[in-house]
């Protein structure tokens, strides 16, 4: 129920782990704004792991969600529909000055659709990123969310060109920088040292004394098909004979390795296999790595900010600035290319790049200042004369 005399909140939506890192600094910035902007944090439950969520809330100093929709896993259609069905009553009960969504998960599109049909302004953080591969569900979510959003906050200037090509008025688009980097810079001093992390997991610290790589794999295009996953694992096995590889094994990847009868291939002596890690643990692992091998979009950004060479096991990226200015190299899924790229890094020729414009730890402050002013102007304009 809406409190008597209380301003309606800005509803902030998170649905999956990367959303937390983006939302935490925004909520803090809105609370620190003068006057403060009231928020309501809604967790859709799209991806939910109780233990991991508790760690993320603590690591990121993120308040616990006031609302948890507890949607859970399902097909894209069912999950999107269920988020919409459960989110609409939240607007009815609490009201909304705006709905603020981040990233490109199903929850982002679902909550934006509900809001726009209820004539509630939508602000999309991380707008305009494009892989130009519509086979990726995330690409569809990005395109559609941007089309219906009132405010589109961008992390890199190339996003503005994408949005202009899609017919979005430039007055709706604001370049603010990258809130993922806000979280990274704020938490880097608290990152867990990798030697201690490995020792706690039962591995000798000496295993990584001469350098190590970090591997994350989770995208369906890489891990759902044996003809793709098998050669990638074999390439990693060969690389691990020259450089120890720390793999934080994603549940989807583990399941498929078991399903394909390939899990025992990770028993090679050069592999250090860990369960999914918390944010501060992954931050420490990446910061100390010789190279990071990944198919994650967020990790491409984080490694660029850290100055650590990143090899992306994909044919495309929606974050081209990490390739053009940062430390990222697209290697595709060709095992030979992956092995050659690692050898290049080990020879001291990996990309170091530079930190892109506005990846300075103050993106959330820029969002809060702009959103607060925009809402005040929007609401005054809506008042009867």
C-alpha cells in the first residue's frame, strides 16, 4: 500500500547476478542525492541462489530487496510472462515515479513492458550496446527495451550511433559511463587475494606463483553443444600444461559436461576447479591474473578497467569499446586461435589498452543527478495548469 503523503518510489529492478553490480552504486547515489530519491528494490528471482545472493548483498553493500517476485528458471517466454504477471501488482501497491532497469536479461524487458503500458517512465541503464547477433536472446531484450524507454543511459559513445540507427531521438539518450566500473573501483580494495582463496579451496599457493589464467564459460552457444564445448575444453587442457587455469565452474557448464560425459577432462593437473565464486573473490582472481578467458560481457569490461588481457570466446561482442580501447581480444571458438592468443599474452604481448571515457567510478552519480532533475521536470509538466 502506498504510504499516505509519501512520494512514490523509483522502482529499481534486478533479475540476475550482473544486475546487482550495476544497481548497487545507483541506489547509493539516489539515496545520497539532495533531496534523496526514494527507491524500492525489486528482485524478480530470475536467477536465484540463496547463499550467493546473501554474499552479493554483503559484498556490494546492497540493501536486501523489499520485494522478491521469486519467478525462478523457465523458458524465455514463460519467464518473461511470469515476471510481467508478478511485477504489475508491485506498481499497483507501491506506485512508481519511474522504473529503472539495467542490462539485458529477461527481467529488464519484462518490467519495462509493464511500466510503459502503465504510463510509468522507464530508465534503461546500459542502453545501446549491440552485438548485431539477433540469435542472442539478450540482443532482443536490449533492442526492445531501448525502444520503449524514456531515458537511455549509455556506457560508451558508440551506443549512441546504434540508437540513432534505430530511430531513437537523441534527447532521450544520456552518456553517463559505466556503473559496473563504479562497483569495481569501490570494491577493489576489498578483493580477496587469490593465493588465500586457492589455499582455502585446498590448492597449494605455489600452483599460481608463476602466473595463472582465469576461465569463465556459461553462454548456451558455447556450453550447450558437445561439438562446440568439446574442442574448447581440449584447447583449455593444452593451455593448462603451460599456464595453470583457474575455472570457476558455472552450474550450466558443469551440468552439460556431466551430460556429455566430459567432466573428467577437467581432472588434468593444470586445472584448478572452483565452484561459482562471490564478487570479491572473482575480483581478486581477475586482478591477479595473467589472462582471463571468458564469454561474459561484464568480465570484458572489468578486465579492461583492471588492465588485464582478456580473450573472449565469442564471435562478436556488444561491448566493442573493450576491443577498440581496452584489453579485450575476440578469439571466437577456434581452439587454435585461442591457444595462439594465450601464447601471445604469455610472451608479454597481450593488450593493456586504456580505461575508456567516464569509466571513472562516478557514473551512478551522473545517473542520479540527471534522473532526479528529469523526474522533477516531467512531473511539473504533467501537473494541470
